[in-house]
C-alpha cells in the first residue's frame, strides 16, 4: 500500500477508537477551572471567545465581533471574527554570503482575516483569508514573500460533544488548514516569513483522558502569487500522528510519527524520490512566570526510509535549557540551546542528511529567512531575555555553527541546499550575534526591531563567496 493509504487507515482507526471512548462519557478533570483567556494564539482557530456571551465581560473595542450569536437562546451557536495586519522592512547585506553582493531592502505586508463559525457543539466551519505583498526586493518576491489573496484556512469540522480542555472527544476536520506542533522544529506554520504554510487534506483530533492526539494526511499548499490560484502540491504527501501527555503539573511529553513522500528532493549527493519516516519524542517544561526555576525543551528524532536507490538513516537531538528569575529586576531568563543534526557521507549507501520537514521560519531568531538552517549542523546558542517597563522586552543571543559532516553541504532553514561541500573539509560555518527588541504597545499593537551579523567561518570562505552577512528588520503589527 502507498504511504497515503496507510495514513488513511491509521487515521480511520484512530477515529474508531476515540469514538468508542467518547461515547462512554468518561471524563478526567486534571486542570483547574478555566480562566478568561484574551490572548491571541499562533493558530487563531485555538482561541475561544465564548465567554463573551456574558456581556459584563466585554471590555475591548473588538469584543462585539468576537462573539456574534446566531441564535438568541443558543450560547454555543455563534461567529467570532478576527484578523491581523503586519508590516516588515527587511534589509540584507551580502545575501547568500556574497552571491548577491549588494544591499537588498524590501517591504513585506501581511493581512489576515478570519471567521470562526460554531454551529453548536458538533459542527464548526473556519475560514481565514491571507494576503502577502512584497515590494522593492531585487530579484523579485520569493514564494515565502507574496500571495496576493487566497485562503490560509478553509475547513469544516464535525465531532462528538465535549469540552476540549477536560472531556473526551473526537473531531474530524476536512479542508485547508495549518499544522503547528510541539516546539515547531519539524511542523510549524512558518510564522517568520511573510506567507504562512497551509495544507490540504484531513485531520482527526481527539482527547482520551489526559492524552491529546492528532492524526492527519495532507498535501502542502502551493503558494502561487496571484488571486485564489493555490493548489495542493501533488508531488508531496505528508501524514502523521502526534500525541501529548502531561506527566505532572510542570512537565509534559510528546511522542510522534511523521511521514513524508517527495517525488523529487535534492541534497548534496544528488536528486531523487524521498520517502522519509520520523519517530520523535519531546520532553518539556515551559519557562517560569511566577517563581524562579529551571525550564527545558528536549527533543530527539530518528529518520529512516528511502532516497533514490538507497536508504535513509538520519537523526537530530535538540535542547533548550533555561533559568528564569521573574522576581528579579528586568525578569531575566538565561538559556542555552545545543543542537545537532546529521549530515551525509556519500561513501555510505544510505542518505545521512537530516530533513527538518516543515520547520519554524525563524528557527534561529534573527536572520529568519537567510543564513544556514538546522540541517547538517552543530550549534551552541546562548540567549538572555529581559523585560522592561511599558511592555518592552529585549533579548540578545549568539549562534555558533559547525557542520556535523564535513562531506555534506549547508542548507537553508526549509532544508534546500544552500552551499555544496565542494573540496572543503572545514567544519566551522560561522557565528552570529544578534539582538531583538519588542514593544507591546497595547494588547493589539506591537513593534519590533532585529539586528544581526553572520560572520563567515572557514567552510564558507573555502567554498566562496564567504562574505559576512548582515541583517536588520523593523516590524509593526496589529491583531484583533
């Protein structure tokens, strides 16, 4: 059977199992009573504004459209409307380390509008429009820069009854949607770039006691530059299952399987069909906000499968360990990331290059869309985050990178080949200090500035061009 058929059978099995449990009506309440949450989520579909049916809780100018009842006597039938506008000026010097030896400055504009329609506890429709516009970039817009107008999400969902934060339930979602899981190291919405990543297909979401689990089979959405002309990429299939479980009040564990089938993929050793399976586990404890203490986010992934006429044996181990002092001046958090992902050795029959699948658009923060990505690399990444009065946060970091395999090249954040290995056996790629300052002016409006310089190491200088890369950006945005 093809991978897509296997994923369909897997997901249908998941539906059957969850449905049988959901009908028993068993519940386990492991959390306190929910509080009013007015925060804007990375996935806007995860917001719940139903508390605004109580008019005494309305305090914001946008509250009237966050809860629009469809029936006066049915509190769970309503429409919620929201959106975002974001403007970014990016300036890059010596892009691709000198392959474009001129300053390249350009303006990216993002506009998003959504309507979340709840038709009672069983049915839901979610529509989200996106518009990404790019101006002034030499060489024209990239795929991640421009999409005049299309659907970021357009799906229908049906499921069993149940409150998602404490009851058993199962829901089937069909249509265009975003995927964002765990730390975003392998499955993310691509938030940093101007145009976010969507997928076409189906997903089953469920909860059984304290376990949350999703299964899906989709194709990535191909962003074309014009109006409503996007289509699923029929050369790529993506399927998986992701499960999360709280071990205690502080620590949680995620376990997942991801499958990827690309009809044509290119690595340092060549091109061919790639069928890649991923088994991963993540153990995490989020940063402290009220008391001093340690936090961590550790993840390990093993990849296997086939590439061209050989196999695949790749892996990664990633960690982010921090210590927060929320009761100290400026509320600092000190952290250190230490990551490694495998590279290839052409003398081996199996491909050793790790594939980050659909990773964070700003995997290394500053230099979000430029510079080397999390493929064939070893890095150390210390960071200091501070909080100033009036909603201002400032962070400084320093990324130092090496090649894991000196027989493989370096790759972009999405995983495409950036620089071939050539004859160089140098391991050091370079290092980048950076700073980011963000001002949350109101709960809706924010502004941010980024600055960083990537200093080329021996490998980049050996393979030429090896100029230092500079980057700065001014961001401003508004959400409602």
